[in-house]
C-alpha cells in the first residue's frame, strides 16, 4: 500500500497537494472496530519506516514533499491557537463547539492547522497516534532529515520565522491577559513578605520585553541563537515561571479572593499560553543549543499535542472539564462556611448535634401541618406551588437562623470537609498523593452525624405532629386530614407499593444542589467583596450605627450561602409535585423528617375518625420512612463525594482503592460509623496522618 503511494509521490516532484499525506495516514489508521488498534498502527508505521529505509528515492521524495507543505502554508494559527482557548469566554466557546458539532468548519489547506485537520480527520486519530512510541516517530523525523541540529535550520528556513512570529503573538497575548484587572487585583504586592513574587503583573510584561529582544537579535543575525545568544530566551523562561507563580498564588489564596467562571476561564487561558510559549521558545534555540535527542523529543511532543488538540477541539466534555475543575474546587472550598458544623468528632459534639436536630424536628412538624393546610385550600397549581415553596424556604432558613439541624443536610454541606480530607498527605508516599485513609475516617464521621440528625429529627417531629393533629381536632372538632387523605399519606410511604424511594432520591439530588448553591453564594460573597461593599454602602451607613453595620456585614459574609441554599432548596421541594403534575410524570419528593410527621398526622386523623391501622401497615410504613432517610442520605452524599473527588482529580484506580479501604475500616471499626469512639478528640485535618 505504501509503495504505490510513494511511487506516485516521487513522480510528482512539485506537488503541494496534502492528499498524499492524507492517504499515508489513512493507511496507518486502524479500524475503529479493531480491538488492538494501537498495536496495529505501530506495526504499520514500522512497515513505512522499513520501506523508507530501503528505498532512498521514496525517502527523498517524502522529505521534499513535507518541506514544500511546511514552507507554503501559514503556521500561526496552529502554534498560537491550536489547543489554546479563545478569548470569547466559556459560554461563547461552548456554543461555538456545539455549532461545530452540527456543522463542522471548513479546513483551509493553505494553513498548517488546516492540513493537520485534513490529514487527521477522524476524531479518534489522536488515540492511536499519541500511543505510537516516541522512538519510532523520532526515527521517522531523522530518516526524513527533520530532527538533527545541523539540518533543522536549513530545512526550516521558511518556517523558522513563522515560529518566531508565533512566539511574539503568544507573548503579547500573555502580557495582555496578565494585566487584566481580575488578575491584577489578586496578585501579591512586593511588600508581601510571605509571598515575595515580583510586584503585580511585572512578570507578564517582562517576558514580553525579553522575547522581543530575543527575536530581534535572531533576525538581526539571520541565524538561530548560539548558547551565548540564548540568554534572553532563558530569562524569558524564568519570567514565564514567575507568571506561573502568580497563577499559583491566585489559586492558593482562593479562600480570600473567591473565583468566578470568567476568572477560571482566564486562568486556564494563561496557563495554556505559558505552556505553548515554553514549547515554542525551546524549539527556536534547540537547533544549535540543545542535543539532538532533546530537539527530536520536543518536535514529537509538539506534534502529538497539536494532533490531540485538533481532534478534541469540538469536545464539550473536554471544554467543561478544563474550565470547571477550579470553579468546582472553589465552590466546594467555600461550602466549608456552611458545612463546618455538620460533622461530629467527639461524643460531646454528637450529643449536641442530636439536640440541635431535635429543634429541627420541632420546626418541621409545624411546616408539615402548614403544608397540609395549604393542600386543603385547593389553590391553582401556581399558587399552591408558591405557598409550598415559601413554607419550605422560610422553615429551612428559620432552622438555620436559630441554630437547629435538618436531617440529610449534612452530606450536601460537607463536600468541603470531604475535599479537605483528600488534601492530607500520606507519610509513606510522595507528597503529591492524596490521603484516602483520612477520607474514610471523614466518611465515618459524616455517617454517624447523619444518624444523630435522623434520630433527633424523627424523635421530635413524630410526637409533635401527633400533638398538633390532636390539638387541631380538639379546637375544630374535625381531623387535620380526612380519611381518604390520611390513607393516601400512609400509602405514599410504603417502600415497595409506592414511588417513595425514587422520590426520596429526587430529594437527595435537591439536597446536593442546595449544598452547591450554598458554596456558590459563599464564593460570590468573597469574590465580589460583598461585606466591604456593605460596610461602605451610603444608605446603610446612615441607617445603622457602625457596630450594627459591622455585625450585619459579618453575618452576611458567614451566612448568606446557607440562607441562599435553604431558600432555593425550599423552592425545589415546593415546586416538585407541581412540575410533575404539569408534565404528567410522577415527579415528587420525600424527606425522612416530613415523612415521619406526615405519618403521625395520618395516624391521629384516622384514630379520631374511628379507623384502625394494622400492625403490618405500621411496620411497612416505618420501613418506608427508614428507606426514605437512607435514600436521602445515599444520593446526596454520593453526589457530594463525587464533586469532592472531582475537585481533587481522583482517578478510577484511587476510587477502587477507596472502596476497599472503606470496607476494611467498616469491618474493623463498625461502631465509629454509628457513634464516636470514647477517646475521640478534635483533630486538625491538615495535621492528620
């Protein structure tokens, strides 16, 4: 296959048609349905190498052909844009990728980027190509004369200036991004003793100046730099490292500065520009300064990077993953303000948590009665959903304001603690590995805290709801729920003859979302500097005294996230059944505390109507309530755990190890999952082993 193609190429010594290259890669490309496609691609590349080695005319023809393609095409878009996010922003970029998935863009064969897209036109090409051994690709470059220090400058006479142009373009873009206000205000000052990075955006400007001098010197001498001439490039590389230090500073100080999607996108672009600049600078002085194998490796590495970048250029998953990791990390971290009191370590904390959960059960009993009252008003769907939502939201916010606890809120609100436990390093391994053992202990703490809240909520909500239903009957001489409604309330809690467990899972998703919303608003408070803006607000300064204004600003800073999360959680629960009614689906929610209160009201209502409930029905309903609590917990906790490990880039292998460690810990320390150990004491997660 290769022989006929190369013979045809040798007979056409002036062609610049990329079709020959397209056909060569088509022969190398294994079938999508092939199981061992990487091995097949490697075998075919070996055949091509053997043929080029044996037939010098084929080797010379292919080398001259590729040289013509390189010299006659524009390189700037490949070097400066491929694999580098555009300046349009996260959502504009995502929308563009969607449109390109529907209607792919046309590829211009006059550009090197267009040629690569034409040649590697299958979006899975990067999988087998990047799996090819570097040594074989280096051998191909050497055979064609593209990877030796003596020949590279001569062969790349036309492309060398294009490479320098790309360096200047990327350098100027980096300088512009580094001087954006969102970046500058988060950089350290020179007087910052803890972080002695140079003042503000100086590294971003300095790297540009050094690279301009470097390129001008090369063009003035009309030759690639020697070791003596590469000092400007080396200094620019130092400046790039300092630019990375600035970005790392922003990330380390995320607690005090916050994050936004736009800032996350900007940081990702800066990192990509730095990485690409470093690669291109290295290539500009590699021909004369570095050893042959260093140049070869650099070319192969850039080659694979660009092929993968072009093949995955329209990937929404990659776009999402690259840009939301830091934002997810930030939201999870800021959720600590609302979740730090949701984990018990000592027995004293466990008992206090149980007590505060009893208060939550008290308020929920009243909320359940109010919801039932709204139901009997027979309002239009919108009005009923609105009153349901306000009942939930006001009740949940009241629970937070008075310091009570609601069962199942812990898992969604403790993603920060889970993520923090992943940051603790093992002593026995390198400092870069996360501590899964510490995560296992954190899961045990969350589990027993959850048990305390379950017990505290139910032990109060059930009897208080009974009392409220009885008082209602004594005052009005009619039951709180009629017989049909009471039976329906009980039937809806059956674990198998109703959709209660599925509805409990939906509530678990809402619980998880409320935790993310809390983290988002806590992050927004920090990112937008809300407390200081409140302190300087002219109207508030006239209305409130300075101490009161300070307390108000501090309260907003520490509680806005929790209040927002509870508010939106209430509207999620309140509108669920109405949404199900509108779309004609059995979409609803079940929560353990409300389920227990509803069961109590139904029992009292049936009792005052002279109805009896069988023991079997009671047992099945109790089992259903327990199942609802379990589903609330498992769904919300699983999602919170997923977000936590996603923010710390835990891979599949580590996830399997986590499951194994969790099983071993449960077998050896079962009691810890239900009650704090007697000798437990508060530990600082950052100092734990």
